């Protein structure tokens, strides 16, 4: 590449430190030149310099200067409206240029994620929440036990100025409905839903739309995603795009979305990106991260967010303090929350009603309702009067305990002491809490009282009571409420009707459920997929799956569409009735419609087919699921392998094991155990040993079932020495307390007590009750073989380990010894019991006689 610059000095300085200059370069590929643009106070100066190179170099060169200049506010495209003139052409060339794809993957350009170091510049779906193996960032303080909260985390309160103002503005982002319904936002959301089929054209369209979005519209896109992981992926993807930069409000919206999830690592990364982008971090940003850590169950990390604030020099406000108390309350750390409150007061942050409501909620969660009531009574003296939320928290707990009289007394106290009149929200709260905890009659009483006071209870409140009655099986009462709703002009919605249909099906009243469906149509309420699924489930529970299948086939005529749950319900019904062929047909239809059965459902169907010895049909079913992309896992393969092993078709089982590796499904310990047991039964003990060693080399721990299978087959063939060698290797991987006990018992079972004698010392090391039982089995085995002297020796070894053998069993040994003329051994055995006080000398003399 040859340059003919007229401004070598300025360009050289800019190449070394482009961020220090108010100059930048614009490439004009049609003229093969660089346009040197100097931004003055009142005007813009341009001058061209020519050089010779391939056009692709121009674009790469321009990308460098564009990403460098984007760090300056003064270098915005608003200065030069023609600066974007080649964006479309540039994008088209990039999309068709393999070299550019390589360049983009290198991470050049204005990349949000590359600065973080957490992600490469890959596709939209490649960024997933992950645990970092790298060393934890210092600002996070590392990982600690969540059960402990360091008091040093409270030191952030020392940053508070003594003239702290309680009237600070809390920065909340509210997205209006018009912004969510904006055509650009809808189109972006539509493209995101198609992300699995993205190609170059779709990504190009997405980039073009992204540049047209206003910051609040980007926030609307994030808020519209049902899966917060997808929202986080879109946030990262957008931050990597050419000449686009997230507005600060987008960062706060992303944190606000993540605060409702357990994606604490993602929230932490967004917070770190804000530092790198020079975006001011308000206490609200730290509060969102703190709540996300709390939802993930990481209390220690949540509280260390306060330490991060302290290191960043950000002064805490009342909002972040309330968040900290809320986090402690959710972790049931009431005492620490109270200490934090005292620390707040010492530094001059006075708690407000939100603070006390958090504490009241904490007391109620710990069933300390008396302390909650005491706090409410003390609030006026602390300069903060309780509000209705304070009382609603206590009422919710009392409703749970069905203390209706206390609820009414509390309502009177609320009116009398604090002039807070019960309103519609109060009654709806009581109705929902009572219904939730199964107190439908009491909830109905409050509903009637609310209507008498001319408060309007909506259909949601009625539906809660109907659901409570249905769960109790009181369907007549539930139907009466539905009829009352119609009479009062409050038309039941599809949720109310579906609740009744489901309740009727659960009590076996299928005909009444059908009539309820007709009543829905009569009152202008169209049943949805959930309604029909509830009815189909009723058919299947009452062993009428074929009718459910027919109704599902008629779904198009009734204008409803079965979903994955509908197909699953019908499939399980057919499977339970033994109609496995029809069940497989339902799964095939399910796959054709784009729904995938879960691994559990696949496993149940495989197991059912194997029980009726349709092993090849089960294998064919698994192959079809794999071709369609279903989530077939190792458990499904293991179930099928076990079926073939039970059918003594070991070759088919081994073939399936190879198929597992081909489909990237790794066998687990259960899979190996099934194969090892099957090979042992076939007498192929060498192959069984080979699979056992392979299992150990893969780092899989043998289970008790694995030990039993290996011990049984080796003892059956009398290969004790090989078994002991193998057991030693297995025990190095994972210990099994009863391994040698099982060996002795199996050897006795197969009539080989002589070999079992060699292992008694391994068993008697711990001198437990299990060891005593094993020795008793060995003694009994020797007696059954007619060798009482060997039984005597085992009993003596038990005495030497301070284990008292069974006296009745030893009496049998003694009598056998006497019959064989071993009088000294017989007398010595019983003397051992006398020495330990287990029998008296008189009884011993009687035994001798």
C-alpha cells in the first residue's frame, strides 16, 4: 500500500493516538483517496490525498478511524451530514466479502463486548450466560459463602454527607405503549424471533433498522422480549454494530430487565461496560445488579455491590439502602437488616415508609407478626406514618393462617388509628390471599362485603375464588359463582371458564365439562387452546384417549390450534392405555407441527415400548426423533439399551452405544453399568472388565448398583483375584463401604466360603454391625458346608475385633464341634461369651453337660 500524503505529520500523530485529535479521515473508494477533514470552530476544511491500494483496504482503514473517532462527541455524524453517504455501499460490500467476515470476527470496530472481554464477535445467539473460569474481578470481591454477610459491606454508608437530602430523584425508565407498538420496534422484534434462521440479508436489514431506532425504542425492544437472555443477546449484538452506540438510557433499561432475573453475571458485565464507556453510574444501576444477585441466591455478592459503590466513590442514597434491606429480608437475614437500618440512621439517612414496609414484610416471612404489628405502632413516633401497604403485608400473613377475626381487627385499627380506609385494593388483596391459601368461603365473604361498599371486584377476583373452589372439588359452588357473575353483568372470561372446565374434568364430570364449553360459546366467550387441553386431559384421565384424539383432529374445524402441551397430554393418555402405536403417531404429528417432545416424554414412550417387547419400534422411534432435532439425551439411549439387554440382544445394545457416540451423546455410569451387567450374564467377563476400566478412565464414578453388578458376575464365575484387583481400582475412584461385605456374601451365596475367609480381615477393619452380619452369613455358610472348625475361626476373629457374634449361631457351632470331637474348641468358644458376661457360668456348665 503506497501513500502520497500531504499531511504526514498530522496523520502520523493521529495514527499513534487518534483519540486526542479533532480530525478524522473519510475514505472515498470511487476516487481512491483519503479525505482529511479538520473540524474548526465555525467551519470544516477538507483536503484529499491520493494513494494506491485495493478498495478493500479503504474500508478497513476507514473502519479504524471511524471506531477511533466515535469516542468523541464532537466527531458525531451530525457535523458532516454526508459522512454516512457510503454506509449502504459499505454494508453491501461487507456482506458479500469473506475477507470482511474474517475482519469482523477479529473484533475490530466499535464493539461493546470486546471491551468487556467476555464475548467474541459472533452471531446473535452465541452470547449466553456463562460461569467465568478466569480470576474474579477485584471489584467484586471474589466468591464467598452466601450465608455470611461481612459488616465491612456497610462501610459504604460512611460516604454519605451529613447534609444528605431525602428528596433525591429516583431514575426509573417507563416505556409507553406507543413506543412498544411502534412499527420499527415490532419489526425488530419479528426479526429477533427469526434469529435461528438468520442469514446475511436479515442481519443487514436488522442493522439498517437499528440505526433508525431512537434510544427509547431500543429500550422498548429490550422490554418486549419474553426471554431476558434474548434481550441480553440483542443488547450485546447491537453494541457491536458499525457506527452505533448505546445511549445511557439503554444500559439502565438492560439492567432493569436483568434485575427481574437470576442473570447476575450479565448484569455485572453491563455495569462494567458502563465504566468503559464513560457512562455515569447512578445508585439505581447498582441496585439493579444487587437485586439480580439476590434472585440468584448470592447474598454475599449482592451486598458486596455496596463495596463496589464505595470504590467508585458513588454516594449511596435512600433508594440503594432500601434495596440492601430488601435483599437481606429476602434472604431471611432480619437481624442484619436491622443493623443496617441503625447504620443508616447514624450517617443521617432517615428511613421512609418503604424501608419500614420491607421490615414488616421480613417479620411476616419469619412468622413474627407481633413484631410486625409493634413496628407499625412505632412508625408514627419515628416520624413516618404507615400506609396501606404496611397493613396489607400483615393481612396477607393473617389470611394465610386463616385468622379472619384478626384481619377485621386490623382493618379497624387501620381506620381508627391512621385514618386509612379500606379501598378496592385492600379487598382485592384479601380475596387473592385467601383464595391462594384455600380459604374460598372467607374470600367470598370479603367479596360480598366489597360489593356492599360499592367497590367493583373485577373478573380476576372472581376467577381467584372460582379456582379455589375448584381445587377443593366443590364444583357446584364454583358454577354458582360463574352464574352470579353473569347475573351481575361481569362476564366471565376464558380464564374463569377454563378453570371450571379443568375442575370438572379432575372430578370426572366430563359431560358437565362439555356443557360448560357450550355455555362459553353461548355467552360469546371463545375457548382457547388451554381450555381444550384441559378437556382433553379429562378424557385421558378417564381412559377415553381415543375420543381426545378425535377432538384434537377436529381442532381446525373448531378454530383452535393444539400446542406442545396438548400433544403431550394426548400422547400420555394413549400410552397409559397401552395404545402405543397411536401414541407414536401423535408424536410424529407433533414433530411435523414443529413441536418437540421433552426427553422425559420420549423416555416414557421408549420404556412402554420395551415393556411389550417392541424394541425395534422403540429404536426406530428414537431415530425419528433424532432426525427431527429432538433433545434425545443419554437417559433415552440408556433406557433403550437396557431394553435390548433384557431381551438378551447384547449386540444391538452395543450398536446403540456406538450410535450414542455418533450423536455426541456421552454414556453415563448407568449406561456402563447396564452394559457391564449384560456382558457378565453372557459370560463375557473380559469385555465387562474392559468397559469397567473405560468407565473409570472417563472419570465416571461407579454407583452402588455398579458395584453389585460387577461383584455378582465375578463371584458367580469364581474369579476372586481378578475381582479384588478391579475393586481396588474402583475404590480409588469412589469408595464403597460395603464392597467387600458384598463380595463375602456373594461368595457364600455361590457356595465358596473358603475364598470368603481370605477377605474377612478387610471386613473386620471397622467392626460395625454390617460387618457382624456379614460374618454371621459366613459362619452359616461354613456350617452348611459341614466345616464347623472354619466357622469357629471366624467367630474367634470377631471376638478379637471386639464384635460379639450371635450366641444362638455360636451354640450351633459349638454343638457341631462337639459332634466332631473338637471339645477344646467348643469349650473355648463358649468361654469367650462367659468372659464378656454374655452368659453365666452356670449356663456354660449346663451346655457342657
